[in-house]
């Protein structure tokens, strides 16, 4: 970041600084632990106020991309792999928040009339049609999570023609396309079956964390997904407050 840039309004510069730093982190140019320029260096570089720089860096801290150390400056944060239990997280955002490149690699895609097990998973009537999708999410070159998903074509008919092959996984696509009103998470610890172990690059029988989620809108189920994470690379976080006694 050696060249000076023309002065623009503070709001524009705030987003410019934010985007420039984020891109350098996500591309790997600035790896975890790298010290980024001091605030006064950014003010000289962008020809802006220190307040504008501080606001941009504060946003990066909230996104988990950098950490600020008193008297030492700001540094690219080391990845902390975690998911919020009470939210539906976009896996792509989870990976990018670690400062790593995201990739979706599909493994299977099947259109079919719902089987008995499918009807149980999504509470479907006989002869309903579903789309079954499997694949793996990657963080950099490393498998991050295996996905086994069932989508109700009754609820999401447009999914029938979606191939999910342009680094947009089914979860990301559904969050963008389909509003949901309720969700249910079931969390368990399992030993990796050989097929899942191979997809995740771990030993068969290794400990894994599994999140099974169903989402629906009104009285209609949208999707059911089984997400399998290597047990030593993931943790779940829940924030809550005390219940009010009557």
C-alpha cells in the first residue's frame, strides 16, 4: 500500500479501507499474525481522518479478521472455528471470517420422488419430489465440512434446475432465495464413517461434530441438512440470557 489515493468523502474512504484490508487478508497476502499498518500510516496513505480509519478497523475487528493489541498495533487474527447454535450460519461466511478462501465441491445431486426416509426428514406427503445434494465445503485447501442436504421441491421448485456448481453451496443459495420462519438444530458427536472420513481427509472412526437442521416457512418444510465437521476443528457457541421468573 505505497501509493497515495485521491481524497474522497469519509464514508467512501471507510469502505475503501475496509475492502482493501479485507481483500489482503482473505487472499492470504496478509497471513494470520501479520501486523497491519498503524492508524497514522493509513491516514497518510488514504488522506483521511483518524476517525475514518478507526471506524474501518473497528468493523474488521467485529468481523473477526483483525485483533488490536494495546501499544502494539493491529494484527491479522488467527482463525477461530465456531458456529452459533441459535443462528443459521452461512458456511461461506464462516470460512471467509477465518481469513481463508472458500470453495464448494459438489459430490452428488439426485432428483427423485421422496422415499419413506425423505418423507420423515421433511414431513412430506406421498409422491412429493425432492432434490438430494451432497458435497464438501473447503477452507483454503482443507476440507471444512461435509454436507448431506434434502430440499423439498414442493417448497422450493426453482431448486430443480440449480446445479450448485459455481462455488455457491446449497445453504448459501437457499439463504439468499428462500425466506424461512423457523428452524430446528440437533447436535451430536459421531465417529466418521469411511465415506465421510475420506471426504474430510480424516481417519475413519475419527470424532466428528454433526449438526442436523430443518428449516421451514409457515407450515411447509424447506430443507433438512446434515453437516459433519471434524471434531478437532470446530466448536459451537450459544449466547443467552437468564429466563424471567414469573
